[in-house]
C-alpha cells in the first residue's frame, strides 16, 4: 500500500513539474500576436506554409535549424540577421516577457 501511494505521489509530482514548465496558452497567444505584428510580413508564422519573403525561414521549421531555447539570448541582445537579397531583417530587442512569449509560441509549432 505504501509503495502504491509513493508511486502515485511521484507521478502527480512529475505531472506538476511538467505542467509548470510547459508554456501556458496565454504566453503562446501573446507570442503568436507578436509574431503576427512584427514577423509575418516576411516569415510564415504558422506551423506550415511558405514565407512571403522566400529567404526568410518559416517559423514552423525554425526548430529544425536552431535550438529554439538558444534564441533567447539573441532576442535579448538584439537579433540582427540578413536573409540575403534586398530586404534585411530589422533589429529587434525584446523584453524578457516578449522573449518568453515568442519562444513559447515557437515551441508550440514544433511537431513530434
């Protein structure tokens, strides 16, 4: 009986930790809204689709090219990236909350 209670308590605790570290839906929605306002002119911001500006990678594939968590530092310092061609990506410096929201949104686009 004690073993069963221990296993149940361990499972509930593990679920609580996973839930606490999982992005919340409002963070994902705020990240999507940020991407819509600031990124959608050039990037496909959904899970699928081609970017309006071909050299700009679609957000749905960013996790294939980059560790999404590692983008936090670049976003905090001011990401400056050229996609080639006539357009250059504008410099963005995001607040910590905006970074968390955008990363939550980008992670939500990853497919298993």
